[in-house]
């Protein structure tokens, strides 16, 4: 039974995490927003602010939880007039059901055009407004995120104006002219956050993941059973559902795990094993020069429950690779932990620069995914940061706690152990087909 409990934990972890995150983010309390309402990040995370895991320094994010149980919910995106923006929607199993990346073509991404997307509950047979894209969703809830590129400072005002153009409307509130009804005025100024706790990724995954980690076996599987009722898995997951039934977990019913002393010990051991598996990098991650990243299965995991659980554990809301590739490294080329007491160089040859249709950046975090509270500046270095190339077209990126001589191409690092995250926005296929790898991090 230990293996069945472990397998079931890995299978159900993404749904439980999403359900806890949804509950934490929706409501009328501080830092919360009602369902079918967007909450906008208003600034990049300042020094000393509490932040989500690996906060994004490239973009401001608008985020909301949509409830499509009774009718379609329409999301309108503004014309960004050439500014980079991407958006995605995830079902409760962390699958990306829609994203702007899937529709973008061409060598470069040059903003988005105005558009409206309708997220439609399974089996709905009504009529949508003209020129609205339909996306069918099998779970009751959908997590919607939109990110707008910013350089910070005075540039934030332009991003906020675009955020006001993001609108969420229930179909019944959409008027005949194709505009929003008065009752549907959600997502604008009236729903801006108070305070500065929002960063580029407004959902703070640290809190939900900590809550899930604190659940004992009964708490976890009871939560999973209740969430399954509104958010069923796919037909291909029938075997996983059978295993859940075998250990006493049925959709909508209180979990009835084996309770004898011997069985309880086995269940506890299976839970511990499942937790370890969810946090362990699976063998099918892409790897190169110490960097690890999720390949083409990102956001569309199918029966690969181990990869799905790991992605949810490390990167809640992970996009598809057409939207973003996110690579991490925590060791130098000799296998030693990265540490701010040292200086490092990442040397990109002219043909090794990150392959993107959007842009790319590198950010340093502490080993627990936080920004360094003692750093003199908080920046993500990338191709939009005034990168200075060498005469042969190559690029040397310097990583250190102290600013290097000249200060060019610098990634500020924490003074202790740290990790680097490289983000490729609107990545090209080379980022996941094996023809490109990030260069090693060389200690100087």
C-alpha cells in the first residue's frame, strides 16, 4: 500500500496545491480578490518586501481565478502597441488550456492585438459573441495570468494603463454591443491591490506549498477528494482514480484511509515518499552544463504525473515552452555550489545566445528562491539591459555579490549560496529540441 499512497500523492499534488492557492487568493480579505476578478501587480518587488518564490523582475503580472461552473467567463486583452505581453490559463491540474504563445508566429514577438477569449464549461452549448475565441475547460476553476514587460521606474505607468484594459466578464454581463455590462466591471482600478506585496508573480506560491506540506495523510487526501468533485481528471487517468479508490479516496466523499496502527504507519511512509518524489527532479528534465529545465511537455503533461508534480512544486503556473523556458542552475562548472564569495562568468558565443522571439534574462536568488534582502540593487540582466557584446559577437555575463569593474553585464548575487534562473520569453524551438544549451557557469 505504501507505493499506492506515494503514487496517489504525486498524482494529486498539483490539484491540491492549486485548490489551496485558489482558496488563499480568493475572497474579500487583504491581498485577496473575488472570483472572476483580476488582481494587478503594481510594482516590482522592492528591497525588504515579502515576495513569492523566484519573483519575476521582468514583468508585472495580472492574475485571477475564474469560476466557469455556471456559464462562460470572457477575458479581454488590450492592444499592447508593440510592448511584450503574454497570457495563459491553467486548469486545476496545472495544464495550460490556452496561451498567447500558441498563436504567435514569426521570428520576433511584437506585442499583442486586442482579443477576447471565452473559457467555457464542459458541455455548454450556448452562443458566444462574435469574434470571441472559445476555450473549453473540464475543471470548474481556471487560473488566468497575464504578464506585461517593464523596465521599472517611470515605465510602470505605461504598464498600469495596459492593465486597466484587461477585463473579465461573465457571459450574462456582456451587452449586445460586444462591450462589458455595468455589472461586469471587474479587473480595473476598483480591484487594484493595496500595499506593495505584489511582485511580477502575484500569487505567492510559498504559502500554499507550505500549507500543502503541512498536511498529514488524512488532510491531504481529504482535500484531494473534495477538489476532485468539481475538477475531474481526464479519462486517461482512470487507473489513477482506481488506485485512489483502493486506498479509500473517492471524489466528493471524506477520505477513508486505512486506520489500523500498522496501516497508518504504511500510509505515513507512503506520504513521505510522495513528498520526496514531488520535490525530486525527474529524469526527463532537459539538462546542459549544470542547468535544468522542463522540455516540450511543460504545461501539457499527459500521464507524466512525476513531471507534473515536480513542475507544480518548483514553478506553480509554469507556462508552455512557447511562452517561456525557465532554466535553473545552482552549481558551477566544477560541481561546486554557487556562492556570492566567488565571481563567475557565463560566456555565450555569438551562436549560443538564448534563442528567443521575445527577450531573455538571468536573475540570482537565494537557495530558497528569494531575492537577496541585502543586495544594493535588484535587477534581472538580459538582452534588454544594455548588454555589451565582445568584438566577435560573444557575450560575457558576470555574476557576483559585488559590482565588477566597469559594472557591465552584471547579475547581482546574494553573498551566500544562490541559484540562477534564466528565463527565455517566447522561446524558439531550439531551446527544447536539444540544439541549444545554456553555457556553464565558470568560477573565476
